[in-house]
C-alpha cells in the first residue's frame, strides 16, 4: 500500500494578509493535478492569519495547522496570552507544531512539550512533533541518544493512536542554514528511530518527516530515503513558486 507523503509549510513569524495569494497559487496548481490520495499539504501560518486563510481557502486539497498550543490543558481560563487546543480547533487548525527547536530555545522543555502534546491530543489536533540534535551533540555522536530522550520525556507510553503523531526530525544545524545531512546519515537516523518507536511505543508504521533546508534542488535526493514520509519546510514554503517546485514531482 502506498504511504501518504506530507508537505508541511512552517511559515514561522512570516506573512501578512496578502500572503494568501501564495497559498491560492498552490491551490490552483493542485486543482490541475491528479491529487486524490496519498498526499497531504498542510500550511502552518502565524496564528493571526490562520483563521482568515482557512476560511478563504477551505478545501480538501490543503489543510491548516498552528505553530503552538498552550500547555494549559483547559479549554478556557484566566491564562493571559495562552491559546487552548479548543481555540485552535475553532480557528480552523487540524494540526499543531510542537517541539520546534526555535521554540525549545525560547521556552519549551520536554516537560512543557509533554503537556502540549496531551492538550493537543485531547482536542483532536494532530501533532507535528519536532525533534533534533544540535551541532555539538552531533559531533559528539549523541544524535540518536538526544532524539530518544526528546521522545521519551515528551510522549506518554499510553498514547495508542500514532496516526495522530507525525515525527519531524529536524537537525538544528540544518534549519535555515542550507546544510543538509548526507543521505547515509539520515538513513541511519531514521532506521534507529523506526526501531525505537516500534520497540518502545509499539508504533506499527511511524510517520517520520525530514525538516531542514529542504529546497526544490535537494527534495528528490531526500525523497530516496525510504523511511521518510515527507517534509517540514520553512523558508522554501513562503513563496508558491519554490513550494510548488518541491511538491510537483509528487503530482501527476
Ligand atoms: C523549519 O524551521 O521547520 C525548517 C525546516 O526551516 P527551513 O526549511 O527554512 O530550514
């Protein structure tokens, strides 16, 4: 059976109302293609734009996600600055990015991430769970150890439906740097992650993405890594032109 391939656009702190035209161009591209089945395009714009974009675009071909969720596992309450999973659902998010290294650097540790994951799952949001080592951890040969730790300290063993968790391996040294790991290195990482998730969490088929400087030029080579189910894309997702170049080989 063919697996679903994910293309997730992480817009970070970019975009304005005008940027909807970029998503519309992607939608126009998709409408001309044989798109049914096995592909998922998900845009994660900043929250101020999410509801507007989702309402204007609402379409089977493109889905939407948020870039953060409150760790407070309540629908409403006296928590200034927080947005609950229920609120994210209300503004049209079906997915949420959790554990991104740019958030980890600011204020997210594994304990916080665990709370956010539980809150998202309670609200039936699918999770894009980012993990990744930094360059010094890589140089010390600690990559897989770090990834296992990030997962173990954030995921409850009792989570049964792993269809709702998309693991995005994003080596920190690759994000926004133009440096992409060699396929040999990635193959080793994904094989080890796969074994770990199957052994420890009994995940039948983990959904694992790659993120870090994905561009139209390197996506084909990265796509040769058999355990990858798609990509989390930052910079190259901001303009329809480069995003379409990334996805186009996957559409007939
Ligand atoms: C990201 O931050 O999730 C990311 C993959 O960024 P970029 O593609 O710009 O490296």
